[in-house]
């Protein structure tokens, strides 16, 4: 009896599935939704592209504690407005200034000013991470310099003689 009930249940389940699938899926598609999805997909392909003239700047040899600054010029080579939401450096000695949340139209250029306070010794490399609404989501810029330490005599102060 149990076996017969199991087989009967299985037959009913198969019949239910086959009758419920008799409606064609294509008849359930709403043309308006397809159009909306197509427009959405096309809009998502319209992205800004942040193209920098340079992605690295070398200050050369500088004296320790000597402030430096450089500009990274970029162009929006994409086909949608570019918006920079953040720019952070790898340490507090480097400060980026940028057009925060200001739309930059396709074809327009902008500047990102980077100030470095000249701290450190010997070869120094710092990175700036620029966060924007591009496909990659962020860009990395670098500054570097060879920082000559201050003279030992200047650090120690004047030498006293008797």
C-alpha cells in the first residue's frame, strides 16, 4: 500500500509540473519592460574615463622639509560626466586637492593638485588613490623624490667653543 501511494504521488507531481508549464514563457514578457531594460543597459555602458597626462611625478633631489607640489591634469575621455568622490594619499605628508563631487563633462579637463611636505629621507615614493565613478572605480598616482637629510650640524645646532 505504501508503495502504491508513493507511485501515485510521483505520478501526480509529474502531471502537475507538466500542466503548469504549458504556458509559453514568451507570452509572459511585457514589451515595456524589455524596452526599459535595453535603455538601462545602454546607459550603463556610458561611463566616464579618467585619462591623466601623467600618472607619476618625480620631484628629483630635494632638501628635507622643503615643500613641493605638482598638478596631475586629466581629461574625461568617456561619454558620461566624471565625478571624483575622494582622493587619499598613502601618508599625511602628501595632501591631494581635487574637484570633489563636481561633474566634469566628457571632453573637459580638470586638475588634481598634490602637495608634499618634503619629509622623509633618501628615496621616497607616495601614492594617491583617486576614487571616481569610472569603470575601474579608482586611479593610482605616484610622486617620488630623493630627500637629502638636513646637515648634521644644522640638526645639532651651533658648536660652542671656549
